[in-house]
C-alpha cells in the first residue's frame, strides 16, 4: 500500500496574533463569570422575622443547600426572570444549627433604568385607574379611552383586565365563598347599626345538606345546601311599617352562580315604589318566599313596630309567591295579578285562534274587562264575556273553545285579580318593582354577573343607596306619600268648578243625601229629566 504524505497546515495568523486573540476570549469569559462580593446585612432570630423584612422589590430566584444551611437567593424584580439579571442580588442563609437567618447582599448598585424596565402597569397609571374605577369607569375600553384622553401611557388590554380583576378581588373579597364563610358573613353583619342608612342582615338561614329540614314540603327539590339571606336598613324597615300592600318578584342575571334575587316592596299614594330590602336565596320556591315574608315580620319586631297585615299581594301568577304569602299572613287579602304579565300571556295564547279578527276583538273585550271598577261589575262582565263568545261561536271553532276554556280556568278561576277596581289606591301592575329590577342591573351591577361573595358587598351598597334616596335630608328625597298628590291642573279645574253657577239638586233620604249635578255645559236640570232618570233606575 502506497502512503501519501499530507502537507502541514499553515495558519495565516501569526503566533502573536493568536496569543492576543486567546487573551481577548479569556477576558470575555472572566467578564461573564465575574465574582459577586457578598456583604452581610443583618441576622434575624427566626425565619418569620427574616421573611417579613424582605421588601417587595425582591423575587425568589433559586435555592442551594450547603453544609452551613439552606440558601434562598432573590433577584431584583425590575428585570425579567428570563434574560440578563440585575447586578444587585440577595440571599437568605437559614442556618443548619439554629433558627437564625442571615441576610447577605451583593455590593454595588442597580444597573438598570427603573422607568424602562418596569414590568406591568406603572404605579402612577395604577393610581389613575383606581380613581377611574371609583368613579364607576369600570370597562377596560372606557378606561383605555380615558387614559388616552389624559395622554397617559396605556397598558395592554390583557394587563388592564388582570389589574381590574385584582381590583375586584381587593374590593369584593375572594371570588369564592363557602357556606361556612357565608354564615360567618351573616353573623358579622346582623347587628343593628346606629346609621339608619347602613345595610344589615335582618335574618338568615343556612341549611347544610347533612341537616334535616323541618319542612317536608318539596323535599326532593330542596335537597342539598340552601341559604336565605334578607338584607335591609332601619330606614327601609320604617317605611315597611307604613305599607298596606306588598309587591313581590324574583330577578336573575345578577349572581354568576345563577341564584335568584328576591325583591319586596310597596307603593305609596304617589305611585312611587319603596323597596323593603333585598333577599339572596339559593332558590325561589314556596319555602324561600315564606322565609322572606317572615323576615319582614322579624324586621318589624326588631324596630318595635306592629306586625304587618297586608291587604293585598301584587305579583305574577307564580304559585311559590302566593303559597309563601299564605304561610305567613293569615289575614284576609286580595291577590292582585299583574295586568302586564296577564296581558302578555293572553297575547301569546290568543294567537292560536284561527280567525285573527275574532282574536283582535277578544283582546279588546278583555281590555274593557280590566277597566272594571268593582268586583261585582267584573264578575257580571266576565259572565257576559263568556256568554257572548260562546253564542257567537256557532261554527264550534275548536281554537275559540280552547281559548275560552283556558281563559276561564286560568284568569277567571285561578288568577282573577287583574282588574283595576279590586282595591282602591293599589296598582294593578307590578311595573314599579320591575323597573327597580332594571335599575339594579343598570346601576348596581352594570349589567355584569358577579360571584356571590362580591354580590354581598354590592347588595349592601344597593340597600345603602336606597336608604339615602329616602332620607329626608337628601336632595330630591323620595318621601313615602301617605296622601294622594293633587296636581296643579286638578286644583285649577276644581276651583273653576267651585266658582260655576250650576244649580245642584239635593234629595235627602233616611240615611243619605243624593246630589244631582248638571253635566257638561248645562246650568240646571229640568224636573222632567230628573223624573225620567229616576224611573229608569
């Protein structure tokens, strides 16, 4: 085999240049591996004292275990975790032979620019966001627009969302709450405050799934953990003591977990709604409504007022509300069915009639029925309504018969209190309460669903706002009207009528007097007309 000699490699770089280049590389390596000189800062008697002394600018970096003990190293938070670190660092030495902890820091100064390297939202920007949040500017887009208007550096959408979540947690406590924590919150807030406007827990009931429930009704539906909380204020309870009728309803889309919020209140003679308070329950069944109605009586006892004996309940056709009311108030009362709810149900059902002209005429007749000014008039008119449409249905239209059966069973037998004259000075709709539900969603929660722990704080604020609105010392206070207001127009027309020169005839009977007043522009009544009128009667 023939051997081939390979020529020797000759570098173009001289030996002197090679030495100089190697020296530069070594300098770079030494620069990267520069030594840190640790200076003893302090010694603490125990780990708790040492960890308390750590300032917010430090973040835990890594841990080493040595013969002396455990060393926990901290880095400067001004620099990102990944990448070049600040020249200044610190470590805590947890001595192996004692409980003492020694703090060491490197000598030197921070080698970064605070303004450029600050992570997250700057403190000054946070303060501005806090101010905006306190002024009810809570949406991220609204906050960003406000910051741009003030020419302040805006954080990213993600940063802002995270900071808003942090603010909510700080304001409304934790996102989650256990049944035990809920019970403790009720205990902490059940004391009657000196401030009439401050919210407090009037009464509450926490039932754990391991406990036996006293009431056997709806056992299958009531299984599991249950809670019922009624929140009010002294001012609202004092208004409650003046009421003669009760509005009741439940609303949703306020609590993230889907729990209903029960609203109770009354209307004064000025047709203004005044809430009694606000109830948070795990459900809206008969027992829940009965508990809240009972809580109203408990509230009356706490402020040393007479128990309520309401003459009317205004609500929709929910059996839970009606049955719960019966459980608590044993006096006679009228159930006033909300006309708005009733009409919506009628409109949904009447569209099933084949003949649209007949359906329209039926609706008009029902609207006339609703204007009945007394119970006898309504009962008579209802009979005539049924008789009219049964006689007119000569072709035996099944859709008309079905509607008449539905109307008779549902709105003449079960829920017949939807006409105006069922009680004087009592509204025939629940619209006043419904508008309050909308106000809660618009102003109280800003159309957001809050977790229960946060909604407890929001509910207390809502009660406080309701009370302040009805404080006589407040501007434009909503005072509970005990007399119907008389408008200027009515005063004027009354004065003009009193000044008129009409001849009024008075006929006295054994126990009463009957006055006959000329109608319209007539100045007097002829005796022949009066006799004719009497004969018609």
